[in-house]
């Protein structure tokens, strides 16, 4: 797709989020995550999946959850409790697609994951590979979305887009998934203020390089809002983008972060060329390719 003007994009965002209906994307078949132990819950007779390592329990088949986690504190962002769970019951989202696949990007690459793709974006990156998420979508209740996600029996969930933070009810969705024991990833373009995102959510934030056509939208304040587990991603189209990204890493001391991701634009910049640049500069970043495109092809949706 070619670049488009953001002003026009903004108009479309309002129309879409106001309730436009359209095709709902499909997805691949669901299934449990190998290596998890399923057992019958003593009283409900329903199944619980033990989540290794994180001390939380994910209940994929128990239907919508109510209330906050049992800790009593509830999900928080910057120390401020989010909206009441009763409000979340009425929350609505415009959803492009929900599907179960392999994580193709981020520090979680290779892990089975459920993806919730929300509709609308106010950027128009030149190399965007999900333009169908700009407008296509169906209005759905957060309860309905959580129930579908739980049905996959997978405790790793990514909320993506489009730009997922454009829809205010994405926050109740994050709260509900966290309350259900999921590990929640959020893919964001980095231009929307992150301060309301719950601290437990793993943010994978883009810094847009010049080749995207949207680098003027970078919200630099967001770098200070990242927690230790959050990740910064640069999608790199050419040498100029690489040098820009390298400069940002150095100026903002990003090398100290556990995950700084350098990803070549698929089909534009050969990954081996980016690898050579990283090695030559001894840059402590992580080269990543979009694994799902190598597994299923660049044009395949719902993977
Ligand atoms: S921010 Fe993401 S969804 Fe929006 S135009 Fe850029 S790549 Fe596409």
C-alpha cells in the first residue's frame, strides 16, 4: 500500500469505531498448548490449565470472568486503578480478527499465541502489512472477545491492530485477560500515550523509522513509560533507517533494555544485510524476522 494522509485516516477511524460492521476475519483451527497439564476442576468439572512459571492459573473453558484478580489490588497502571469491572461488562470493541498462531515477532517469537486484532489505525506506514485492519471489523462485547480467546486454551495473548490503543475499551479487555491469568502482549505503534496500559501488560512498542513515512509521529515520552519487560521494535527498510535506529538506541540508552528488536521490512531489506550491519557495529540488539511469513507466506492472513 502507499502512504496516505493521516487527516483522512483520522476521519475513517471515527467512522469505524462508531460501529461500522464488516467482514470478520477468520483464523486457523484452535488447539491446546502442548506441555500444559489440563485437569478437571474439583467442583465445576471444567478444565484448568496450569501455567508453568508465572504462578497464575488460566481457565480457558470457564466462560467470562467477573471482578479483579484475587490479590485484591487489581490491575494497575502507574499506580492508578483502572475502571470498575462492572463497566468492563458493557465494553465494546471493533474487532478485525481473532486467531491462534505462532508468535512471529517480539521476544516471544515461536510461542503459540492467540491474537486479537483490533480495527483502525491513524498511521499509514508505507510498508504496512495489515491495511485490512484499517476499516474491516465487527462490533463485539469484551466478554464475547474474552470468551473466544479462552476457548483456544492458550495463555499467551497478543492485542494488536491497526493501532489497538485507539479504542478506549481496549483497557477493560486488557484488565479482563490479566484477571484470567493470561500473559498479555500489546503491539503498539508508539505514538499513543502508554500511561493507561496496565503495568503487567508486555508492551511491544514501535519506534517508527523514516522509511515508514511516520517517524514524525514518534512519541518520545513513551520511552520513559516502558517497564523492564517491555520491548522496543524498529522496522527497518534500508541503511538510512538502520542508522536512524542505531542513533535512537544510542541516544536513549536502549541497549540496556532486555529486548530491542531490529526487524527488516519483509521482501524489501534482506535480513542478512541487516545482520551484517548489526554485527559490524557490535550493536547489542536482537535481529528478528517475521517468523509467521516464513512459515505461511507473506500474504496469508490469520496467522
Ligand atoms: S502502525 Fe501498524 S497498522 Fe498502523 S499503518 Fe503502521 S504498520 Fe500499519
